């Protein structure tokens, strides 16, 4: 058999496999009426977005901008944590309100974030090759800001494409899961491309990915854009729930969900830094090497995130606030038990629980905001929520960094964190019980629950 024949056969086999994979993927993303409503298209767009972000992360992993390792000095890691807050300085005050004003042209806004990142990737490719930090750093910062802007837009759009019979937690989980799968597949491919060529080529491929995303964004169904006089569909409008119209009054349900998720995010940030530095000490992880222990920690956290997303996809409950409270309770209990039996296994278990809680809690919070917040300020609410949660994640990380220096005893450190989580849980439950008691004293009929009680 000639080389040309073998090459042609290999090409046909590859094309057939790709077509089969495409059909399977389309069937999964369009299941449950998602194809007819447009949710399937949004899920696929989120996968493209995650693939592009993964290529950027892989390409910049070894550059002067992102070359930070957990083995570096604590001061450098603390600086990195503060740098991660920089994009959110624009997301909350500028990007969120801008997206609210563009809710009648959301497809254009979504496609614009994709196209702009594609152009920035092309510029970063040249900057990486020429070692030009003056171009690389602003472009990378812009890509981070636009990535957050896409996430805010996707979350705000989801209720517009929700099919009948599917709850918001499940819809959000499907989109998140598609992003995780896409990033998991593309990241090693991008790493291989960087190893064979250079980071510039990975960024050029990212440019093509984002251009494809811009096309998919424009091709989203027309009802993604909200007409000026249209009423928002869904249970919030059908049952007469109050639409909270200002960020100063988001309502008790959204406020409680944000606080509970803030606790989960702070706990996640704490665990990442505290356990990463603690696992470097051979006396603690004997006879496992520090590198193996760190690998196990990363695997446990990754598995927790996947499990949390999968649970969200399988969730049939229509009470996302109950999911948030339940997640916080389970995470608190896990932290308390692992504080008593602290060791390598306990560290892996609590890392798994922390990642799962952060993932599932975020999905439920998104569903609450999508249901309770009016479209006129929904993007702004998501932007503020993301900023708050990134801030507390950084604070949690800095606390973990400090405790890894002054409190190397995992029993004590986890006990303190578990107590803080328990206090947060008690405060939230007490606040909710007090609100219900006030409603009863005012004579509100028990048979007529409000959004705050049914969430």
C-alpha cells in the first residue's frame, strides 16, 4: 500500500471519527428541548469559550506574565492573588452596567467579547515571540476582563433560552460541564503544540477558536435579545414574584445565596494555598513525596469540581437556595471531621468537598439570580457577585497563606475554618428564621409563600 493511500485512509478515518463525535456532542447539548430553545447553542458556545481560555492559559503558563509556581516565595504568591483581582476592578463598575444597557443586542455583545479576544490573542502571539511585556501584559489583562464579561453575559442570557421542564440549576450545570470537558481536551493539546512549536502558535489557534465563537454568538436565536417592551418569561413573571430592580435591594434570597457562596469561595481559596504549602513538608506527608502529594491534591480538587457540576446537571430540585444551604452544611461538616482526623487522606477529602461545594453553590447562585433579578440589572448583579466572590477567594487564599506559616498544625487550622463556616451557617439560618417570624407577626398567610420562602 502506497504512502498516499495510507494517508488518505487515515484522513478518512479521522474525518469519520470527528463527524461521529460531533453528532454525539450535538445530541448531548441539544437534549431535553435545549436544541429548540437555543440552550444547546449557548452550551456549545460556552465550550468554545472555555477551549479558547484554556489555550491562552497554556500558552502563557511559561511566560514572564504567568510564571508563578507554588514553590516560589509566599510574597510572590500573595502578589499573584492580588493580580487576579485586577480584572474585577472593571467588571463590576463598568462591564456589568454596559452589558445591561446592551441587553437588546446581547448577541452582538457576546460575539464582540469573542472577536476582541481573538484579536488580543493575535497580538499576544507576537508579543510572546518578541518578549514584549509592554504589549503582552495589557493584552492578557484585556483577555481576562473579556472572559469575565462573557461569563456574565452567558449567565444573564440563560433564562431566555431555558426549555420547558428544565430548571436553571441543571441548565447552568450543563453549560459549566461543557466548558470543563472542552478545557480538559484542549489544554493538553495546546500544551503539546507549545512543546512542538512555541506559545505563539497556541495563541494563533486561540484566535481561530474565538473567531469561531464570534460566529456562533451571532447565530444564537433572536429571542436572546430582549425587546424593550417584552416581559421576561419564566416562573418569576408567571407567579407574580417581585423583580428586584436595583442592586441596592436584590432581595433576601439573592443576599443569602451570595453570603453562603462567599463563605464557600473563601474556604476554597484558603484550602488551595494552605494545603499546597503544607503538603510541601515531608514530615507531614511521609512517605509520599511533596510533588506526588500536590498532584493528588490537584486531582482531588478537580474531581470535586466535576462532581459538583455533575450533581448540578442531575438536580431535579427547584429550590436552589436549599441546595446552597445544604452544600454549605455538608462542607462545614466535612471540614470539622477532617480537622479531627487530619492527615493526607483528610486533606484530599476536604479539598474534594471544598471544590464540590464551590461548584455546586455557584450553579445554584446563578439560578437564583437568573430567577429573582430583573433583566435590567441582571448583568450588573452577576458582575457584582463575581467581584465579591473573587475578593473573598483572594482573602481566603491570603489567610491560608498566612496560616501555612504560623499554624502548620492542620488540626488547629481546619478547626478554626470549620468554626467560621459553622458561624456563617448559623447566622444565615437565624436571619432566615427571623424574617419568617416577622412575616407571621404581620399576619402573612402561611399558605401564600413568597419568593424568599420558596427559593
